[in-house]
C-alpha cells in the first residue's frame, strides 16, 4: 500500500514537473540556441582547419547557385588562397560558361568559406553567413511552432 502511494506521488510530481521543464526551456531558449551555435561554429571551424578541401566544396556549391558565371571573383581567406589557385583548371572544366576567374585574398573571409562576385550578383558563402542562415531558419521554425 505504502509503495503504491509512493509511486502515485512520484507520478504526480513527474506530471507536474513537465510544464515546469517546458517553461524553463522556453525562458532560456535564446541562451540555449546561442550555446548550440557557438559549439557548432567551433566544430565547423575545427573541421575546416583539418580538411582544407572544404573550401573547394564551398566554392563549387556557391558557383552552382550563381546565375551568371562568365566572369567571377572569388574572395577567400589568405590561408586558402594557394589551394584555391590550384583549383582554377578544375573550375574552368566544371563550368563551361566561366571565361575569367580572379581569386583574391581577403582576411575578412574565414577559412573554408568564400564570397563570389559575378555579373549576376554576389554569393555569400562565408562559413559565418551559412551558420547564420541555419540559425535564422531554426528561429523562424521555433517561432512558427509556438
């Protein structure tokens, strides 16, 4: 009998704590998101430091998004510059419409990211910009769910 009452009390306490847990999470949602994205940023930057070919994938994906590719300027981090220079023949081969490629070193671009300038518009493929887009999308989805 005592055990059954104890179990019942525990169940009641548990059920009463669920709304409290949800309220605590809701109150600290922004801080939790900030922490998640700080950790994600560190993981992404560490991965980029370990694998310099990340910038190649970033450039290829950015070029796929670009409408006009005849003349492109690719701004990259100085540490990625030499690697990206070696990609030049591959970029011309993959994108027939590319006639001119200028690769410039830009300290404001973090490793692994790039910023494309084309006649059809710019493509911001900096790592921070991509993480920010993911964050905005997540925040919009969270707001819509409430």
